């Protein structure tokens, strides 16, 4: 391909990718599969690498990140970023409306929008191109986070249509619950403390120095206010609809309200329906619609007089904290857990809540015998928000964080700059050993389902497994007849685990099948600190075999995409320990896959012949999604780009495209999970 052809193809791909982004994020009507989209993006990136003179800072390829920012420059806002006046009282909303009506001498039209629980952002566009993205800061100056914001696919880099030459548009960067759950699961898998809520996770992600990591976090953005010297329309609602046509993601969850009764209808509707949203909100924003009216009403020093935020009261209860227990995870992280007098909260009975780390206990100033306030974050996860000081006993003492492991009595350690304490006795601490064994057999790792439901604990207690390679030494004779009864504990009844003939046969079959699990998942299954599913896939596809990975030096590892110094150090320290080298050799002898033998799977069968399957959503790692799509074709199926009457079924991960989900429901097309899909294949 010559330069002219490359330039033309780059332009063609850029326009095509931007159109597909618009279809997906603005219209909610994707017309190609994520796999096909990734192929277009890969082609564009390859061409831009070969012909760097045609790489534009506004290219869709810049959304994948890669730039490292050592600091974020502070810049002035062209228009101050004021905060909204907040209220939890419907009476104060009526007072606001009365003041507005009195000033305007007429009943205005309002616009009601959801109040997103995220990070405020201001985007500057000049001649249809994103120039700068700035956080709120102190309202007058904020941090320039343009490099990171460019990785958020719902924010357009170039606009379409008839837009003002220069304008700012304000909005909220959020982390959807699916992205938040995936991120926290990954953090727990690699031994890092989870984020407390999606808002904190979004704020932390936006200030990461590595934009490639920001791109992976799954941030999203809703835009909700436009500012310019000259606006094309005379009211807020119609201006947002025009902005939608320019390429912005404008929320569908908004309404024009002719009077205050309609405003309260909107507030009451979403107070109940907010639990069904895929992201967190904490209230409703009420704005006067007319720009002329907004100008008349003006501003205070801190907030506009033409808008107010009504915040929903989180259900909060006070209950007695009768103790704190300390749990040890598989990576050694020690987590304090508040043991509570059972209390009914938001539909469920709450008995305990994570306190995360020593710093949280200290900041809350929790003391022995305190009564604490408990809420549910996102209406799901119990969290302690404060102490009921009116009920504190005189002389109540602070609760010290333990100094030794509660399981093996090893002195705890805390790395500089980290919040969590951990037990360094990874080879002799029972919860860590059992945690690694359970991680090894888990679905995303070796997927040995037959070893679940408490069987690991029995095998450990009988001394049959101490390291993951011991699974491949199990035989029928040393399993048959095993039985153990465990007494009742806090939330669970007494139980007996028995190894009968059928159970043993299933275990041995599951272990044998696990020998076919591909190398990326084997590497993930080893449970190396900081090496989650995505990092394991990156390493496996870079080095292709365990032998080559073992030869890699620290300096070589940090050159691999997304491998930082902390991960590289953990790999070098863990993989070269004598016990880990022994495990690797025993896995090799057992026949476990320790290399990638082929990128594309060979034809495996025709059980999906004649079927069209759509794969949609997040499966934890990009490579995992591709593996599922390759399985579809390996078993004779055809990949569909969108859901229609010819679709046989949908394999859905987290955060499945809402348009695809709605279409599947309308057409009565089955939507199955990854597990159900794999079971379908294995049974046939």
C-alpha cells in the first residue's frame, strides 16, 4: 500500500469507526459486532504505525490510551464550574419554585434530569474538535485530564452536523456498576483493596497516569449543559437534543415539566426506579428550561438560581457493633469486618459490613461497643457511614488493628503507600493456601466445577492437597469414602460433605478436562499477586509459553504492554521461588497447557451448525470474549453482528448492550450466560 492509498484508507476507517461509535453510544443501535469493530480499530492502528505522518490526535485509535502523564496541569475555566444547591426536602423544592415564579412573574417550564453520582467534567470544543477536558477543581481552576478523557468512547473526539464554532459542554463521568464490579473483582483477585463505590473508582481512574489503564476501566459519560457566547436555540432541553445530533451522549432519562406537579412525578418515579439503572444516581436535578429565564434569575457566588438538586435520602439505620473480625484472603490481605446486631435495611437483613482497612477504622473513629450508622452503597453493599455518638459509652476505647495474622500468628506487614496489611506467610497460612486452591479451580481459571461446594476444605483437612499441582495426583482410591461434618457457623447450618462414587467420578473427570484449559487461564489460575485475568492474557500472548516467561527479566517484563514495576516484581519473585518452580514442573508432567500452541482453534464439531449467535457484553478480559467467538465458529456456528429474527441465541456477559437486550426480549430470543454456553458445548 502506498502513501496515498494509506491516507485514504485511514480517513475511511476513521469515519467508519466514528460512525459505529455514534451508533453504539448515542443511538443505542449498533450494526456490527464488537469483534468486527475491534478488527477495524486494529487495522487503523496498524496503518497509523506504518504511516505515522497521518496519525491525528483526534483519531479513534487514541482512545486505547498509552500516554503516561506525570502530572495534570491546572487550567482556568472559561466559565466558572459552580455547584448546585442541594436539598433533601420537597418543601425546599417548592420554596425554590416559588422564588423562581416570583422573580419571573410567570410559571416557567422545567427540565428534570437524573443526578449522576460521578465526577464533573467540562469539555471544550473548537471547530468540532475536542480541545480540552478539565475537572471542576475549585470551580475556577481544574486539572487538564484530556489524555484520559479521550479514552472514553462515549465522548466524541470530532463532531458532526451544525454546531457552534466554540463552546463548552458540561457533564458527569461515571463508572457503570458492571465496570465497577469487574474492576473490584480484578483488584481482589490480584490482592488490592476494592474501591468503596463507583464514584470513588471513577475519580481515581480519571487521575491515573497511564491512559491505557484508564481506557480499560470502562468509564462512561453523560453530558447535561452547554455553554457558549452564542447558542443555536433558546432553551436547555432543545439544545441538549441538538447536542445529541452532534454526537454527544445525552441521557434519555430526562423530561420537560410544565409545572411543579410534573417535577414531583419525575422525582417519585425515579426514587423507585433508580435501582434498575446500570449506574448510580443520588437524586434529580431541576432546571429552568428557558435560557432567557436563566439569565434573569442569575447566580449566587456558588450556584445558579435557576437550578436545584433534590437528593434522595439513603436509608440509614443505627445498630450495635459488637465486634470486628479479621479475614485473610488468598493473597494474604487482612480485611476487618464489622460484626453487627442484625438489622433490616433496604429489603435484606444486614449482619456484617466490610471496614476495608485500618485507615477506614481510624477515620470513622470506631470504638468498642459503638452504635454505627449503616447504609447500602448503590442499594446493594452494606457500608458503615458513621458512629452514633449519642449512644457511645463513657470511656469507650479505640479498636486497635491486629498486629499478627489471626490464622497463623505471623506478624503482619504493610507495604509503603498501600492501605492494606497482609500476612507474608503465604506457604503456611491456611486461608491463603485454601484460597489459592479455590481460585485455581474457579470458573475463569481451570473451571473444575466438580470440586466446589466445600470439597476443597475436605481435601485440605485430609492433607490431600496443599498446592495446586496436588489436584493432578488425586486418585479414585484416595477420594472414595471421604466424609467430614462441619458445625454450624454464623450464617450457615451444619453440613456434611461426602465423596461417593458419582462425586469422585465427576471430580476426576473435571480434573482431566482441565488439562485442555488454554495457557492464559492456567497462568491466571496460579494466583500470582497482581496478575489478574487480563494481565495473565497479556503475558501469555506475549511470551507464548511458560518457559519463555520464566526466562524474562524484570527489565524485559516492564516493557510488555500494561506490565508495571509492581507486577513485574511480583512475577520475578513468585515464579522463581523453588515451590512455584516445583508446581510448574508437576503441572507440566500432568499435561496441563503451559504454552499457546495455536491462535485459532481447529474445527471441533458441528453442534452449532446452522445457528447464528451474537456475543455481547464484558467477559472480564478482551481475549476471553474472542475465545468465546472462536468457539462459536469452531463448532460450526455463525457470528451475528446484531440481534434480529435470524439470531438463534445471545451469549451475554456483563453490561450487555441495552439495545441488543431489548431486541432479544422483543423477539423472544434466548439470552444465555458464558457458563450455559460452555455447558451446551461440553454436553454435546
